[in-house]
């Protein structure tokens, strides 16, 4: 099934106060923002616009019905795991900063891999979130790290990482 997309540029070009889209059209966040700022209403023939169900990825119907047949790993991470990648210029204390932030945010480092190439490093943490930790908050805090731009942090839910590497 081919999906249609409504972009911010489409909203700007429409020139009216209302845009009617198909029920399976994906309206980008930027298009929604431009529509709100311009006073444009986006709707379907059946009423207000609602984001369509995903047709790809771990939350799609296909993944839920077909890929669930593949046994999930019996791991302590199931549903609460993160893959944290840190890349940048090496300096004393980077590992300590990142692991201390993970601990402060309620995470437990289950595994770590680090590789040095000249003055640069690459670290991958496998982290289990504690019961009170929130994925969105942890991701936001960790990805904001990096001091003076000497390293970058990327956080991915382990479930997405696992689905992405099944191919």
C-alpha cells in the first residue's frame, strides 16, 4: 500500500482554510505546525484527521501478527532495554560521565563495548531501565550530553534495535 504525505510546503501552497486528506495520508509534524500557525484545518472525509496506523516497523500490524512468531529473547531487557552509543574525541572522564548519567537516570549498565582509534572513541552501552525510569526522559537527557561538543550520544530502544537487525 502506497502512503501519501502532506508536507508543510503542501499546506503553504493550499491557500485555503481547510485541507481534506485520505484517511491513510501521513501528515508530517511540520505540516501540522504550519497548519496550526496559519489557521488551516486538516481533516478527512469522515471527520478530524487522526494519524494512521503504522504499516512498517515493530508496531505495525504485520510485525505484531507475523514477526511475533519469532521467539523473543528471554532477556532481562525485554521491554526495558536501551542501546546507548557514544562517539567522539577521547579525554579523561567521558566513560565516567556517561555511566554516572545512566545511573542517575535509573539505568543499569548490563554490557559495554569500547573501541579507540587514534584520539577518537566509540562506546556502546546495553542498559536496563529501572521501574520508575521513562524512556523519553532518559533519551532526552543522555542525548543532550557532550560537553563542548567533544562527543555525541545516541539512544535507541532495544526493541527497535532488535527489529532493525533481523533482516
